[in-house]
C-alpha cells in the first residue's frame, strides 16, 4: 500500500512513517529540509521527496502531520491532487477547522478521516493508546482504519470534530496550561527540584514527572494547541477565576468555603476509589521495579532502553537511586534508571532465542524400563535456556541391562546456557549417562 506522510521527517509524522513501513506499507515522507529528509528516509527505509503534490498524487493514503498552524494551508495545497478512491487523514490536535477544510478541498471520491492520535512519538506501539476518529460519514476506508487500529490493540474513540475540540480544551488546553504554569513558577522561584524530591512523598515525584513530560514536549505544538482551539479562551478564563476565588479564600482565612469548594471538586471528579487505585498502582510500579533490581544485584538481568529500544543483558553489579551498572561480557555499562525497563523472565528468554545462537546436543541415558520418554522430554524443555527437546531414540538390547532402556534426547539451548543442567536433571531421574 502506498502511503504519503506529509511532514514525516520529525515528531509524530516520523513515528507514523516508521510504524507503517514496519507494517509493510510503501511509505514516502516529505519535509522542507531535503538533506534531513533524505537522511531520515534512508535511516528508516522509506522514500523522500520535497514535493508534497508529487507524494500525494501517487498515494492511496495521505497522512498530514504538519504543525497545526500549517495544516489548513497544506490541505489546500495537496487535497486537490489526490486520486479517486484514496484516503486523506490529518493527525493534528484540533479537528473542527481541518475537518471543514478537508471536506471542502478533497475531490469527489476521496474519503476524509480527521484523526487525533492521543500520544506522542515516544511510544513504542499502539497497544493501549487512544486514537480519536471524527468521520463525517463511515466509508470503506473508515472501516479499514478502525479494524487496523483495533488489531494493533489501540483504544479507538469515534466522535465529532466539535465534541473532540471541546474535550481537548480540557484534556489538553486546561491541563497543559496548568502544568506549564506550575513548571514556570518553580523555575521563577529557582527551586532546586532534585533537592525538593528528597523532602517529598512518591506522589510529588510522580506529579513532577507528569509535569516534566508536558513541558518537555515541542513548545511550538503546545502553543498551537493553546491558540488554535476556539474553546480554550473560555477554559483559561474559568481557570483564572477559580484560582482567584481559591486565593481569596486563603487570604481571608475562609476555611469553610475552601473545604466546601475542594469537597465539591472531589465529588465531581467521580469514582475517587478508582482514581486512587490507579495512582496507587503507578506509585507501586515505580517502587516494585527498584525493589526487583535491588534483589537482582549479582544476578543476570535484561534491561530495555525505553527510547532507543536497545536491550542490555548482563550481571547487575550495583544500584544507586538514579543509576545502575551492568557488566555485559567484559564491558561495564552505566544506565539511568528512569530510562530503562526491566524485562520479565519470559521477555528475556524470548529476546535470547531471537538474538543469540543456539546449540544442539544429543544425550543418551539409561533409565528404568517404566520411564516415560515424552514426559522426561517435556521436563527438559521446561529448563531455563532450553528452547526445544525431543526423543530421538529408545533402545533395549544386549548392551542394556534387563529392566532398563536407553533413551536418546536431542535438545537445543541458547548459547549462553550450559548443557550440564540437562544431564543433572537426567541423573536426578535415576539415569546413567552413556
């Protein structure tokens, strides 16, 4: 399938191009900087052109991933040149105006699907991510996109552009505005953030991390979200009025009114038990991973870098509040705790099987005649590092004592695994290795 990602050299557009290329699509990206575009295209294995019209004229799907303030202009540029039967998608954080312009300028026979992926380019997959679709009508492409997203285990929300923008004025407009305000206030007061974490509960650190996640985003995108959604000025005004009301209650030492206001806000949030449960899980997850690592010092661990995706496997040598050291063969690597995730046993074994060479061994063992070879083979297969085990031969003859039989097992192990484990198991069954 031919896909053109307009603005595919950076950010979410680049993520989409890379993701679709990995799903077997023939992807062409565009961008204003030709040198950068060619370099990025070569890196992720897609095509590049600086000509938007050329890219869309050959595409079955066109994804507009340009900045919000350039979206309308880009729609007008490319939409008229799309082929009949193709699909036009935008992925901006505002939906009303882009949807209106796409419907105005898309030729007859071109399906329009205004879309908002509710995630940034740091995620590794669509699993669990929310994608909002705002179709005017549900055409053939809509159903294909919907099914594709569900197969990728994304959470798909279908709504109207108007309702989307109203909700985003709160989900993004209000929360981003508040988080940026807090971060700016901390910066103005010159608070030593690292020092402040020493005095705080885990919830404060988690809140700071969430604030940092917002302010670390593209500031131009955040500015566009605040200025391009027509419902946000009203949101800002309500936020500022509420702030002034609360401030007055504090200044006037009006405890009753403050308690009443805070209680009403808590009640309105609804289902506080679930909210507390989710936040407890987030805090527990942070603590559990550190506890797991503390118990793994001196042992083999598998770690995945959250942003590069690189897997590190080695002996965990030491652990501090912020860093760990890992001995990978003869090399010692230092990793920042906040940038890694610990692989489960199953994930570690799966990675080894996919990336490390395998060794094949045959072993013959004399066991009582009543022994059941297939059950023993299954037990061998359950050993750590064993990939596959099978019964190759069962022999009873002159060389084997009466009441016994010789069984030959063939098994594969990951190259880092010793075959002594299998022999120890067979001896434990009462066998004699031949």
